[in-house]
C-alpha cells in the first residue's frame, strides 16, 4: 500500500487548526442564511436550532477546558447522570440543546463564529500533547489538545452537515479535513468508545487504510482496544480501505455502510473481510 512515513504531530496539528478555522467560517455563513431554526435537522429528534445550540455548547466546553476558567460546572451538570461512556455523552448532549433557546437562536451564526474563534484563540501556541480536561467523557478524563482540536473539527463538519440537510443547503466534508479528524481524534477516541461488554472474548485485528490519510491498526482484545497510527508491516484479520469522508460519515451514522460500499468508497479485504461490520458495532459513536 506504499511507503509509510512518520507524521509530524506539530505540523498536522496546525493543519487541523487551519481546517477548523475554515470550517467555522463556512458554518457561520451557513447559519447566517437560516431563518427557520425549528425545522427538523438531519439528526433524528433534533431541530436545526438544537444542533446549532449543541455545537455552540461544544465550542464553549472545549474553550473552557483549555483555559481552565471554570465557565462550565461539569460536576453540577453531570451529578446523577454518571454511567457508561455512551450514557454520559447522551446526558451531556441532551443538556446542551437547551443552553441556547428562544429568540437567542436567531443569533446562532454569530454565537458559533464567536465561540469557534475563542477556542482557536485560547488554544493557540499550546503543544499538541497538552492535556485538556474532558470530564464529559469520564471523571478526571483528559485528552491531548491535538485530539480535542480534531474532535471540535469533527463536530463542526458533522453538525454542519446536519444543519445543512435540515435547511436544504449545500455542505461538504472535504476528504483532507476528514483525514485530519481520523488521524488527530479517532486514535484517542476509539478506545474510549469501545463497548467493553460486546468486546469481551473478542480478538480481531483491523487494518484501517484511509486513502490519502493515516493508516490505523485497531486491535480489539478481550474487552479493550489499542489503536496504533501508521504501524509497520504485520498480520491482520480484516482490512478496511475507505475514503476518509466515507469512513467518518459511516462511523458517525451519517452514511449507511451499504451506500459507501455501493459507491466504491469503502471495501473490505484480508483473510476475514466479513468482520468489517463488527468494527462499528464494537466501537460506537456517541
């Protein structure tokens, strides 16, 4: 599949920041053209305004985590809502949609632009490995700044798509930006999002090849998962080759896997190609 070269974490982090800045700008322009915020979005059960309010909360949460300014009382918000990774994220998501409501939603374009810019401004100059508190993932949990930036980019791209689908406006998820999300964020997030119960007794080695993007070795073994970026030659049970955009959209439920396969944007190989569908069942998107 070609020569594997080591990536430069600082340079890739800066590319992710630049991609996020561009995506926030596109999102603000999309939001500025929306009059009806209460129409259904592309995300079942949420209106376009719900999605915008949630994304504004994401920007605020990560900016607050980076600065440590205490802008969000996570202990208070999550009291009584402790549980599994998925349950905890579902609780936070449900709370987030109510943080901006009523007439204030008419200002969502400006709010998203302001909060997205604030995250970028306040995280500027920090090393990619800087620990960022992420209590919504679990008590005492932190993620590297590189992963946090990739996650904010992921939220922007995916929820921009949700808003655009509801508003019937165009939105693209560029392959290069999807590849940055996968390389920066998913290496950290896959182990957190593993369904440990479903993974008990399971041993599968996946070779995940993203066209024009990173290559990941995803090893599921007895209730845990290890993700290695750009590994050396080794044996796998199943190889998944996909465009970065297709993999991101399938992973987060925005594109059915059969459509990605039918369109030639994802295929499975290796000794046991039928195991490819197990990956999305073992590692669930919040």
